[in-house]
C-alpha cells in the first residue's frame, strides 16, 4: 500500500464533563482490540472539553488505562465543589499536574483542541501541525504558543459551572470558554482539516467519533429552595445545549459528508439508575458509566474493526 492509498484515521471525542468515563470505557476496548497505543492508530485526534483532556493525553502517548486512573482520582475533586472558582482551581491543578509545562510540540500525532472565544462568539482550535492551517500558514504557531494544560482548561471551561479562561494568544488577551458551546461534537472540524487543509480524498478518510452517552436528567429530591431550583434548571439548560449541539453537528456531518466512512458511538440510556449530569462525582455511578461505554463498544466492535482495517 502506497502513502497515497493509506487510510487517514481520525478519532473525535465529544465533550460532557464527568460523562467522559463513558468515552474511556469505549477507548479501553478499542485500545485492547488494536493492540497498540491510540496515538499510533490515528493520524488526527480532535477533542472538546472532557474529550480534549482525553484526546490530548492520548496524543502525548498516555495509555487509556492510565487516563482512567487519572479520571477516577481527580474527577470527583474537580466536580464536587459547589463554587465555580473552586472547580476551576481543581481543574487547573489537574491540568498542570498531568501536562506540566508541555506544549503542542510534545504530541505524537495530529491534535485539535476545541474552545470558544467569549467576546467574538467564534470557535478557536488549538492545533499541533502546520499542515492543519486553513489560512495564515506563515504565522502558524503550534497551539498558539500555549501549553497543553492551558488549551485543555480553556476547552473545559463550561461557564457558568467553571470560570472563563483568560489566555494570551498571538499577543492578544482573549477570554475563552468551553468548546461545547460551538462544537461539543468536533467531528466536522476534524473532517474539515482532513479535506481542506490536508487535501485528502474522501475515500481515504476513516472517522471514529465517540460521544459520552445520553442519560436521564437527575430528578430534584427533597429540595425546595428557589436558588437550588434555579441552579438545577440552569444545569439542565447547559447540558441540553451541549447535547443538542452534538446531535446537530452529527446531522450536518451526515448531510455534508455522507461518503466519508464514519462511526459514532454514543448510546442512550433511559433507566432511572443512569440519571447523571456533567458534574457527576459519585464514583459508583462513574464506574457504571465506564462499564456502559465498554458494552457500547462491544455492540459495534465488528463495524469498528472493519472501519479501521
């Protein structure tokens, strides 16, 4: 097989906070099936929010089992605090601990981290490869010169549950927030890189998109204070916004690129026992979500094996 015929494999990971445990369940089985680290199996990895954390760790060569251990150790500490300032501080501590001062030159495969510009109301994508540039190629800087930790924190800043993230990019101070506001499912952005930037023919592109699952919204129990009801409504609104965004991006992908082979894994669960949200911190529930991800992979293993060859 010549370089021109070799499949270009893309892995895209949705946002969804603590529900990233589902993503890790899918990826656990995927890495076992392939028998090698995922950065060696995919030419391009795109992630939003929790998908940005997982995708970036994969891109620097971290095994899925190690990422799962990090999530079990840190996610409850990030999600448990009631104030967004404390959650953001815990997220920063996590990002700085696992990525340290690494920048985008540390990644071992193509990477895209999706965030949103607050004032300009447009997406911003931190990229690792100059070939991913759609324009302004002469001034391209990997990850806009930011650290992996800074980029991931920006992608995870699900305001108002987390504080917005101020970063200096190309000499300008920009206020950034969660990539879920523009592309909670980043697949279209990744395909755009493959088709427009890398200029690949559609028949070479193979895409595996992993979501976080769809779950019943937790019911209000024993709470009647107006402030809590307001907060719960707000939490449901943000979660609905991200879910609708992810589904809309998937529908657009089907319309715009029906000929690009793509598999999406993101199962819906309706049982009351699966009630959860992006701020889940109960490890028993998170372990259950992880198991569901592994089960979802099993249902689609044959199709995934065929897709990835």
